C-alpha cells in the first residue's frame, strides 16, 4: 500500500526534474549574450586583424579581457545547453548518451581553451 | 534497453509534425535551431582564433589566413547571418517567455521583422567590414 500523497508523488517524481534549471540557465546566458555579442560585433569592425602584435595588445587591454572572458563563459555555456537539447530531441538510443558525453566534454575543453588564452593574453605571456 | 518496452511503432504519435504546412512561425523556429548549431561551430572557430593569438604570430597568421580566404569569408558571412538571426529571434523568444507578443498577427509580424533585420544587418555589417571602418 502506498501512503504517499498525490502532491508528494508529483513533487518527487515529476518528469521535468532538473528541467527548469536548464531552462533558466539558457535564458540567463541568452540575456548576457545580447550586450556581449553586440559589443564584440562592433569591436570586430575596428580590430587590427592584420597585425599579430596589435591583436595581442588589444586582447591585453583590461576591459577587452574582462568582456571576452564573460563572452566566452556565456557563449560556451549557452552553446552547451542548446546543443544538448538538440541531441536529446533528434538522437536516440546508445548514440544519444555518447553524443551527450562528447558535447559536454567538448564544451568544457572549449571553455578552458578560451579562458586560458584570455588569461595568458592579459598577463602578457604570449610570444 | 528500455527501447524494446517503450517504443512501439504502432502507437499514435503526437503532435503529428508531418501534417503541418510550412509557414513563417514553424520555419523560423527550426531555423533558430539550425543557426544555433551553426553558431556552436562558430564558437569553436572563435575560440581557436583566440588561442591562436596567444600561440604566436605564426599560428595566428595561419588561422587568420584561413578566415581571409574565399571559403573563410563565405563561412564568416554565413555565421554573420546566423548570429544576427539567432540574436533577433532569441529576443523574440525572450518576449514570448514574459508572455508578450503571442497573438497570431504579432508573432507573424515579429517573424518577418526578424527576417528583415538579420538580412539587413548582415549586409550592413559586411559593407562596413569591407570598407575597413
């Protein structure tokens, strides 16, 4: 005999579980990406892409470093959440788990690589 | 595993995606996903480009050279459209999240606005970029 109340059953065994956290994080990163990507798009137009030394100097400017770090974090997080949903919707069976793991690891590598580059650039360690 | 017990081919499926006509609303919805996936690949290139800057002049010139090639430029053009589209349609989604703009007419209008915005911004951005502002 089950003495669990219907409410308790729903609270404990809802199908969504961590879904609202995922949903909310996707919105938060989306909102953060609006000003960050607009800033980067405008900055891109004036970037000295022809000169490596000037690019290093640009990346080392504190404000640019900080904004790029924020951009990398929100971009990679948002991408991770989005691609995860796409895989959950279209990939099935064993492939689904493999794809989810690959995407998760890939995004962690991406975030670490981006942050590493920006930290190195801001402390002036690049050649 | 669970597949054997769960997925029975003869069960009715919902929401019968195949019967819907392609209109502005559902077309833009799937394009939002596709541009999102493309932008994830773009993020890979973006971060590779950042890493190349600190990896030294040679690595940077290799990556920048690739982006400056015809194929690189075409891909950047595609990513520019994907970005402006995903940005504008993402804002559209955020308005829906707070419960605004749900009327059929409004949703249709905002859909066309997103389309016009992303094409116009892509052209505008590349006009400025090629002029070397």
